C-alpha cells in the first residue's frame, strides 16, 4: 500500500467519524 492510498483511507475514515459524531449530537 502506497502513501497516497493511505492518506485517502485516512481522510475517508475521518469524514465518516465526523458524520457519526454529528448524527449523535443531534439526538
């Protein structure tokens, strides 16, 4: 796995985590 794909994976995970946190805050 090269650095580019790792950074993309990291950004995707971060975005998904942020979305999850926002959804929990609304409840």
